[in-house]
């Protein structure tokens, strides 16, 4: 599994390995091994500070990717907590409520990870 950390996308690399990529949008090679799960959760926490209505979908994809990473690492309990956050982000809510709930979901995922 390879991990992409780019300005436009964060998550599991879904591309198939090919030597020739026509019409490639990714100019820099921002692909590497996935981060450890605690690091991915810290990156999510930092990304949560910048979430507004315009970047909500991108943040939701980021959370979903970290949930897939947690599943791949055998931490289904953490993945369930993060999927709950994705479901919450899909419902319309006030920005203040959203920030509070995102923080609560991240604290829950970190507590599960540390237990």
C-alpha cells in the first residue's frame, strides 16, 4: 500500500503501477509508505483546523482514507469511529457544531488507539 500526501489529495494511492501515464495531473511524486496510524490521526487533527464549507469534501475524503488505513492495519475499532465522523460530515450542520463533533470523534479515535 502506498500513501499520497499532496495539496490536492491525501490518502491511499489508487493508481495502478504503469510506466507511462498520459494526462497525469499529479506533477510531483508525493507517494510513499503510509504513515503510522497515530501520525495519520495527528495529521487529521491539524487538517480539521482548516475545514470550512469549501474544503469539507476534501477533509471527508481524508478521514475516509485514514479509516481505510486503520482497517488495513487491523484497527477496525478506530476505523468505525472515523467512519462515524464521515457519516456525520455528510449531514448538514452548523459550523460550530461541526468543529465540536469533529474534535470529539478525533479524541475518541485517539483514546481507542491508546487503549
